[in-house]
C-alpha cells in the first residue's frame, strides 16, 4: 500500500486536477486506514482481553496442574503403599503357606505321637501288671522276712527260755522224787505226799505256759487284724523276757496311764515289736551303771503313743537313720541279725503307725511308737 | 559226825527252796537245812552261823553264785561250798571250781548224786578239820617237848649225881 500511496502522491503532483481526486482518494484511504486502525485497535484490545482471559485461564490451568500434581503425588504414594501392602500380603501368604505346611507336618507328627502313645499305654498297662505282681511278691517276701525275724528272735530267746524251762523241770524232778521217797519210806500221812505232787503240778503248768507261749509266738499264722489291748501285748512280751531281765538286774517300769488303749492289729506281731525293742534295750544297758527300761504310754484322740526308754549309752550320732535298715547291726557277728528293728519298723508301718528314735548325747535311747487306736465299738448290746 | 549237820541252800527260785531241803531231809535224816533267797541274805546268815556246807545256785540276780563263793572263801574259808549250774554250762563250772568250789551239781538235780556230793564235801570238810585239829595238837605237843628240852638244857648242874662225882 505505501507504494500505492506514493504513486498517488506522484500522480497528484503531476496532475493538479488529479490532485483533488487524489486527495479525496487519499482521504478515503486515510479513513480506511483509520478504520482499519480502529478495527485493529479493537482487535488488539479484544486480543488483549483474550490474552487476559488466556492468562487467567492459564493461571487456573497452572493451579489445576499443581493440584493435579498433588493428586498425582498422593496417587503415587497410595500406589507405593499399595505395592508395599501387596508385598507384605505376599510374604504373609508365603508365611501362611509355610505355617500350613508346618501344621501339616505337625499333624503327621502328632499322629505318630498318638500311635507311640498307644504303644506306651499298652506297655504301661503291662508294666503296671508287672508292678502289681512284684508288689505282691514283695509283700510275700516281707511276710517271710517277718517269719524269719520271729524265728531269729526265738533263737535269741532260746538261751533265756532254756534256763526258764530248766528250773520248773528241775523242781518237778525234786518234788516227784520227794514223793517217791515218802512212799518208799512208807509214810502213812498222805497229805505230805499230795503236797509234793501238787507242787510238782504247779511247776508243770509253769513250764507248759512258757512252751505254749513260745509256740504261739513262733507259729506262721495268717496275719489277722482284731482289736487288741496294748497293755496285754506289752505284758506278754515282758513275760517272755522277764527271766533274762531279772537275771541282769534290769529294772523295768511300765506306766501306760489309766486308759486301756486298744489298737486294731495282730497281737503276735506287736508282741514281737516289744520283744525286739526289749532285747535291744537289754543289750544297751548291759554295761551301764544304772540298768533301767521304762515303758510309758499316753492315749490321745485316735492314737496311742508308747515310749520305750533305756538307761544305756544311746545310739552313736549318725546311726539313728540306719538302725531301721535290714541287716544293719552294731552287735558282734553272730550276736545280732540286724533284722529286729527293720522288722519292727515293717510291723508298725503295716499297722498304720510310725516308729522313731531319739537319742540325745549322753543319755539312753528312746523309741517312740505311734499307733492309731481301733475305732470305738459302735454296736450297743441291747438286752 | 554224830551231831546234826547244818546246810545252807541259796537260790532265787522259791519252788527250789521248797523242794531241795525236803529232799535233803528225806535222804539225809539228821540235817538242818536253812535257805536264803539271795546272796546278800546268805552272807547275813554266814556271819552268825558256821554251816557244815553251803549250796548255791550260780545264776542269781544281784550278786551271783561266783561272787558269793568268793565272799565265802574270805569269810568262811573252811566251809565247803557246792555250786548248782545249768546243764552244759561247762565254762561256769570250771570258773566255780577254780574259785574254790568243792563240787558242782548240774540241773536237773539228781538227788542221789546231790546227797552223795554233799556227804563227800562234808566228810572231806570234817576230815580236814580233824587233820587240822590233830596238827594243832601235835604242834602244841612239839612245842611242849621243845620247852622241856630247853628247860633241861638250862639246868645241867641240877642233875643229881654229877656234882658229887
């Protein structure tokens, strides 16, 4: 266009008439130009407006992008978290699998154990039967031991008893001999002869008593249980020992108190207990300056306690625990079997009682026997 | 042995103290039998009386027969003592004989044997005593003779006739 305008101006210069037209044309052209300028201005303004809008829009977009980025970051985080959880889940799953496998194995193992257990139960049942058999055997042996002990006690008693029997037999011989002499001398008075014979009879019954007591004691009788008077048991044991104790000048005192203790048990066995204890006490006081044995008892509720104390030198410290062991003896070989106290222990145990010994230094030994009393008889004798 | 014999029997069994004296009275006739139930009682009797023989059991509570025997030997050394022992107690028999017992009697007592042993012991005792008496008499005779001899020796000049020759 500028070329056109320049051409026009040149034309106008060259042609004055033409100049007016040219001017008009020019003016029109300026107007057009102005219009175009205005239009352009409007367009520019519109453009500016649009630009402002665009900028606004752009800003909003940027904001949205930022927000989007945040969202994306969040999303990324979530994704990562999810991935981690997935991983964790995966490992848990693997662990679970392991556990399941283990549990399966455990189950197998349990099954095996159960089977083994059944075997063991079977074995156990057999063992129990065997144990019961052994126990029975042991009980039989114990009974045999008690019998052996009784015979041993009898053997020990024999010397004393022989002396005891010898005396009545000797006296019988003398009394009967006297009677024979009286008859041979033709003594007419019968009273004298009868007197001699009566004396002889008394001695016969004395000897019979000793023999029958020994027989009862030595008999392997079935062990029965019945209410028995402890006082009587002690008296009978003393009667077998009396001669020996008397000859050794051993002073024996018995004090069971006013009660009459009755225990449920076997008279012969309990008698043996006291014979064994008396035999021990007899030997314990042999060298002592004062020879005494004291049997004392006290009856409480449901039980009786009997103490047998001697004035001997006591039990050497450390031996109290062993004295109840079978075959343990402090006596010389051939003097004691070592069975007495172990049998005593066994018998008292079988009677549901206890036996213990106390031997303070410098004093004699005291054996303490604790026995349950027989339950009081409930049956009332109605007339 | 015309006088009544006296015997002491010591035993702790009352029945024996009844039977044995009766046996002695029946078998020995003139005999006085006394009894003691223990060695201590026997010693009391011995202190006041001199027996012709003492018979004692060996086993007694308290002082036993052997201890009693030893006491008798010191207090009445001349009295014959017999010991009663149980059957088969040989060791005790030997100890009794060593302790001065003049004999032993085993239970059960055979009365014939017992009486014979007692007689023998008493007879030995009497013989012994008689021998001692005679010895004493002889000794006094010998002493008398010796005194006469001494007297004669002290008075040689008193012999008549010597001075005159």
